[in-house]
């Protein structure tokens, strides 16, 4: 089931991207949780994994067996060398299914986060929580300590997941703390903060001039996608104004494209992503000063 050809670049394709997927989805909708025993026997086959993702919370009866599968895999894993940068995920497949099941699986994932020292276990558990998006917020107390993890990949994934947990005061505080705890992962933390929108602008505006070019573009695109109203924020425009005068051409180009997006937002239009060069970089550069003067005259002098 669901192991035919698929037409997707995703690691786990959507069910409608797999040959025979429409029929399989209808069958899953009809069978529901009764499919769980059959699917458990077929993890980690792609078809079984995609089916579990379709079932989501309806597969909650699988939680005890998934926990047992994960525990057995942990027990069978050879002792790994402690590494600062690399990690071999342990229990990744069953924990991924736990993530798709949703909040009912959070207690189990929190145990894997807090009770196991192997970074491969924590990496898998953090990724599973991240797949829940804002529904993973109750696991924040278990995820946040991973920001201080000695393994960089675990810490980076924890920061990424915090940024997906939604606009909550506890998330804002956790990411603000992460800026101090992990200066080596400042770019990832700033991108996480950008997901929080207006509340994070003062911190981002303070750190953005020192950020790498790629980070500036990533943050700009997050704002465009999730919080376009932020584009005309006075503190952000002040940073853009400074970058427009930079000796670095990359900074000037970024500032011009940010102003193009802010201009569109101010006119009630949908801002284009920064990587969308339709209309030309030259046009964005040529219009930048005029746009800045219109949006923030005091900054364009």
C-alpha cells in the first residue's frame, strides 16, 4: 500500500502525490484506527509512514507499541561516541509517527527528551515534537533544555522547533534566553524569533545589522510570509535605512528588496518574497530611496 511511484521532492510525499494515493486515502478514511495493527508491522515502509500521517490523532491506539518500538531500538543501538556536530538519529521512525499522532503522544516524547542522554534519541524526539507545530507547545519545558545540548545538531533543532510553537510568551522568553545561551546558533535563534512577529522586532532590529547575509534574507522572507505588517515597523525600517548605506553590496541589495516588500505592504498588496527578482534588482535599488522617504521621511534624509 502506498509504495508506488510518487511525484514529490518531499521526504514524506503527500498521499495524493503517490500513485494510487486517492484510493488509499478513501480506504484509510473508512477504516480509521482499525488500520493501526497492520501499519505498525510495516514501519518504516514509506506507505505505512504516509498512512500514519494521514490518520494523525486517529492512530492514538498505536502509542504504546510505538513507545515500545522506540525503547527497543534505543536498547539495541551500539554505544555512540559523543559528538559535538554529528548525530545518528535513534528511534526516528516510531517517534515521527508519535509526532503525527499529536498532543496525545507528548508525554511519551517528553520522557524520551528528559530521560535519555544519547543525542540521537533527543534529536529524534525534538523533530517529532516539531512536526506538531503549535500543538507541541506543552512540551516546551522538555525541549528548551536541549538548546544547551552539547551536540550542535540537537541544539539547532531545538531552537528551530521553539520557533514553530506559536506566539506565546513562554516561546518568546525561551528564544530570548537562547540568544545568550547559544551565541554560536544566533542565526537560527533570530529566525525562530522572526516567527513570533511584532513582539520580536526590537530584538531582531538590534541583532540584524551584525547578522550574516543569508540570515537577513531568511528573516525578511519569514516576515513577508507570516507577519507582513512588520515590514513597515519603524524599528525595522531604521535597520533597513542603515543597510541601504552600507559599503557591502549584499546589504544594500537586501535593504532595497525589503523596501520593495514594505512598499507593497503599505499599498495593500501582497509582498513578493525577497528571492523573487521579478521586476529586477535594478528597479528595487532605484526605487529604494523614494520608498524609504515615503514610509519614514525622517529616515530618508
